C-alpha cells in the first residue's frame, strides 16, 4: 500500500494495510487461510479508540496475540505522526 505500512502475521495468513489519512487511518484487512475463501475488509477509522475497539472484536486476536499487539502499536504510531 502506498504511503502506508503493511503488517503481516508470521504465517502470512493475516495482513493489515494501514494508510494515514488527513484525519484517521484507512485499514485493509486481508485474511487468506490455506483453505477457504480470501476475506478482504476495508474501513476508515477516525482515531485509535475506534480502531482498538474493532480489533478487540476480531476472533483471530486469540490465535495471533503478538501480531495484534504489534498491529495496535504500529497503528497508534501512524495516527500519532499524522495528528
């Protein structure tokens, strides 16, 4: 993703692209399991609180704990730089 960052899980099954916007961040979440359909979601978040809340509802956060911690940190850093 141009002008943004990409965060991938160690197994590359889960990928988040984060693009800073004037106010907030554009997030592209791609889940591509070895078997089954690829799922892509694209959303805009106005701030870290809304992004954190959305991530806290992702069932993969239990399987990918370290990944989600890194994702939250990197998104917060990105939002802080664009504020």
